[in-house]
C-alpha cells in the first residue's frame, strides 16, 4: 500500500513540475499564421507577394520615434505604447516572430519589415512606413485595418490578432487591381500631408488675418471653405505638396469671399455651419480616409483617423459661431441643439472620439452659452455639467461596442485609466512643448498678440464674448491636448475668423413663445387675419 502511495505521489509530482514551469513562463501557442520578419523587401518581391496575397503599409509604432526593439515588442504583444512613454508595452508575448534569410514561400504567412537595428538602441523618426504581406487565408489585394480605417495602412497592433486567428482586431482585405501602385500613392499622400501639417495652418492663419482686415465676414466663411477644400484634397488623393498648398490658399481666399457673398444673412451662415458639420459626420463614418489623409487630419503614426488637434481647433470657428447664432435666434433650444451636435461630432467613436476636443468644446460652449443666454455663473456651471453628462453617456455607450476606441484606454479601466491619462500629460504634452520651445514660443507670442488685437477690435459685446471664448478654449486645449504648435496656430485662425463677427440681434425663441405661437387660439387668430379683406 505504501509503495502505491509513493508511486502515485511521484507521478503527480512529475506532472506538476512542467505545469508550474509553463505557468511561470508564457509560451505562445501555435498560431494559424506564421509571422516572418524581413530586413528588406525589394520591389520585385512585393510585386510577387501582391499576386499571391494582400499587401499594406505597416506603421511600426506610436509617437514621434521608434526602433527595432520597440516595434518588435509591440508586434508580439499586440499592444501599442507611445514612444514618449518608453515604447515597450507591458505583458507577455502572444506570438513568436522568425527572422527569414530568404524569400518566404509558405502559405498562411505574415511577412513584415521593421525599422533597422540602430547602435546602442537608438531611435529613428517614426515617419516611415514598412511593407507587410499576408499570404493565404483568402487574403487578396489591399489589407484593411479597423485600427486605421484607411485601406492599405496597417498598425503594428494588427499583426498579433491576425496571426492568432482572433475575430476581433484581425486584418481583412479588399480587392485591388493595382495594389502596389495604390500603396505607393498612399505612401506619397501620407508623406506630403505630414510635411504640411504646420505649414498649412500657418498659411490659413495669414490669409484669415488678411480677410479679417479687409472683409470680416469672408474671414469667418474662409474657415468652412478651407475645411471643405481639405476634404476634397483627401478625396482626390492629391500628393503634390505645391498643389495642396495652392488649393488651400485659393479656397481660403476665393472660397471665403464667395461663401460670404452667398451667406449674407445669419440664417444662411447657420445653414453653412450646419452643412460643414454634417459633411464631416458623414465622411468620418463612411469615408474616414478622406478626412485623415489631408494636411488638417491626424498624423499617421498614432491616432490614424478621426478628429485630430488641427481639425478640432479649426472646427471651433463654425461650432462656436453657429451656436452663438442659434442661441440668439432660437434661444436655449437653438443653442442646445447646435451644441449637442458639436459634442456628438467630437465624442462619438463612429467619428473618431476625440476626448480632448470634447473637453475643449464643452468648456467653450458653457462659457459662450452663459454669456449669450445671459444666465450667469450658475448657467455656466449647469451647461458645463450637462455637457459632461452628455459626453460621458456617449463614451459609455461606445465602450460597450466591440472594436477600436480612442477613449477605451482612458475610460475602460475606471479611475486608474483616467489617472494614467492625467499623469501622462507631462511626457506626452508638456515636455515636448518645452523641448520644442524655439517653435512653440514664437507661435505662443503670435497667438497672444492676435488675442489682444481681437479683443481691441471686438467693440460689440457678442464679438467680445466669442473672442474670450476662444481664449478659454485654447488654454483648455493646451492643458489637455498634446500638440501645442497646431493648437496655437489653429487658434490664430479661429481668432481671425471671429474677431469682427457679431450675430445679428434677434428675439430669442423660448418654450413659452413656441407654445403660444402653436396654440389653437393663435392659429385661429392668424387664420382670421389672413381671410380679412385688404384695405383699399
């Protein structure tokens, strides 16, 4: 009996030791796709792979810099970490990646190229995209990622879910008769637009200031004209930098003047602003690449799609002016409706869920609403709390849906996620601004001078309210966002647009006046008046 007990104990011990070792060290399971890393992929190899599978451009990391170690760590973990926070995410690897010396020929293989090795683990600029290929599994044409929402562009975090065969987060493909040519055009478009991010805003600021001096109403309509021209550039896939700037300049000047002539009443202006918002809502949901691949879109190394800091700042002009007009013409109902539309555009995940933009717009709307509707400090606090509740409700409903969400890291982990976002403001926002002080400081001086000039020329109270609102919005944006250069320059554009604009005075439409107007007695009186004979 004792012998059997000892034998059974030895067998159990022999079975527990491997199990304990497996628990101590995570071993990636066999994946449906084998991941292979190539140091270089020649053009003839890419064309050969394109005939057998799907191809794309791989963004190796998040943030301004990257290297081979950071890219590999994010690839095998399927998680992203901004380079300013170290670039190496926590957690065990989900898969293993092999280094190939020849041309991979096996089916069900993912082939990636990564940044080259650098001496002493140094970093390189994260402004280059690398080829990625998926062979087998029914992949053909261009790779499609739910993370980027741009056909042909792939994030480093898309590789692990695809290799492991996960339904959530995996790549798909779309047919393309000229996949290699499409990738080259996409790469050129991203390169040109990234180079023009700041230059385009400076051009818009200069010409908006010129129009503010000679045709104030055209300065306001120049911003919607530039926004619509930017969408056209994205839809037409323009890659020439000179052509991009030329279109923006012509659209700002000629488009601003033409729209000012067409929108000679505040009602027409309100329709214009409403149209700009609705066009962005539609394209962000249906064709997000048209908005992303423009000088005013987000940089293609982290956010990829949705509303970036450039677009968020420029949209303040139509959103604030539209809310002011709606508030003066239709009272609280009009202001609330237009404000909710703007918050929905900034917050909902179907359009990019820009958390910083939602905060900036919420604070701006609260101040502007309190001034426009003349409801004082209590009104400011009430509108601010109402905007916060609307944003949180929308974020909460978005988190329940599957798929990538820009706000999941902040709100998906409770208070710890919010604390991490607040703590990371220093390395992600404030330190980069201090590091680039030679560029940020002149732009900050430009904005302060523009703000002072706008206050000086804003002699009417509604205009002063708009200018002060822009100042409050910019301070809030610098606190919560991470692109000071873009925010300050975009703020100059918005100040020039609003500095000499004042909504026409109108009788606010309240709930009581609406009830009186639509009551049966009022309708009967108006009917009798309409049937009465005309005086001779």
